C-alpha cells in the first residue's frame, strides 16, 4: 500500500511432487513482478511461503491470503542439482553439479536481502568471495536454486 513501503526479500515457493518436494527461492524487489517457475508433470501445485516467513500482521505471523498464484503452466524442464560447500565458508565456495565447468549466475545476499556478491562462475571450481562479515547469507544460483550459507572468517 502507499503507507507501507516495499520490503525487498526472498520468497520461498514449495513445489510438492511425487518424488519429493522442491523449494524455489525468488527475490521480491518490485511491487508487481511475474515469475516463471518450471514444474514437471508429477508436481502437484505451488505453496507460497510454506514456512510463513513473511510477516503479515502486527507482532505475529499469519497465513497471508493476499499472496496467490495466478496460473500454473506445466512444462518439462531438466532439474539441475547443485551442492554448495564448504558450509560454513571462509573466503571461498564451491558450487558442485554433475556438469563440469557449467557457467551459472551466482548471487549472494546478506540477511537484509542486500546483494553482496554477483558473478557468472564455473561450477566445480573454487569461487573466491569478497571479504564479508560473519553471518548467514543466501546463495542463489541461476535465479532458482537457493542455499543458506554461513560465512565464518
């Protein structure tokens, strides 16, 4: 609303599926944004903010019915599995995937949702990070896969 400024934040979307659930983290940085989230034929829908991280009341967290999914289109998309290590990290990270030296977009956000690192990097190689304060960060890969990373120098 006009009284409440936009709070830029990551938003989790859970995709329940027959083979297990997938959680996608998107970054909200505008009032009105459209996101395309690939789902497979075996997925059963979308759950927005499944862990109820978005505050939507005075002093309490409630189910927010104002967040909704306008449409779901099923498309076949290859699922890329990543692993990130070491965690906690100190100065560097590795993004591992089955495809060697794949170039991915890596974005690291601090706990305030501020972008502190953004680069195209090759998987399965060591990525040197800038000197960052100790704390919890979110690493987003290709605007879809997200990982919690602890930086401890």
